[in-house]
């Protein structure tokens, strides 16, 4: 195993300073901004302690990014490399959810006419083999801009005496309002 010496800020040139300032201004990722700031401070002749304090990066981290920058002398070397891992997948296809939510769960054998997230999870697991958690399904429904609202029950026809069932008649509420001063 070969040990290389840690890079020092004195290896940065005036041209590096210009590149790093430009990278600092153009960076959109906060991590890249911190890295560019730390290296810019070193290139300006500031101490390692100042660069660490102002960029909120540790000295070892600054040393790592300085070494990486000095190998290529390109500001693109301050960006993260792609991370390995499982690529994100679509937990539940949007088309499947749209088709399913248009259907009445009662006609599919459920004892209700409304979908709930637990009921959807159960249905997706049983009928489509998709094991999805309630949290994931809620997040997916939110991404697809679905909103859940309680069903509103509406009378098929209104009874003539309904206001009396609720308490006062409409004539009583008018007379009460006119009896209040300032109305």
C-alpha cells in the first residue's frame, strides 16, 4: 500500500483560483459549494483552519477534495461520483392505480364503496402480486396528485319539514338575527 503525502493549498495556482471561483458561482449543489469555497479560500492563501471553519468541512475532507481537484485541475472533480445501488423503480404503475381507483371496490368483492390505502395494499398484493407498504402507497398516490376525501352523502330528495327536524325553522332564525342590535 502506497502512502502519498497530503496535498497543500500552496499547490493551487492563480488559474486554479479563477476556476474555483467560477465553480463556486455556478454550483447548484450545496456540497459542491462547500468544497469549492474551501479550495478557493486555500487558493487565496487562507489557512487550513479558516478554510475549515468557513466552509464547515473538516480538514481531512478538504484534503481529500483538494487531492481530487489537483489530479485533474477541473472543477467537475468537485462533484459526487454516481453512487452504486439499486435504481429507483416505480412501486405501483400509475396506469394500474388509475384503472383500479376508477373501479368500485364493492364490485370487486369488498364490503364498501370506497377505497382506503390498507384496502388498496391488500388488493394490489392479492390480485397483482405487488407487495407495497401503506407508506409507499400513500407517497405514490401523493406523487400522482390523488387526494382522499370522505364521501359526502346527499339526500335523494329533501323533506319539506327537514329544517324543523334540525331545531329551528328558517323563520325563527331570521327573527333572531333581526333582534340582535347592529344587524
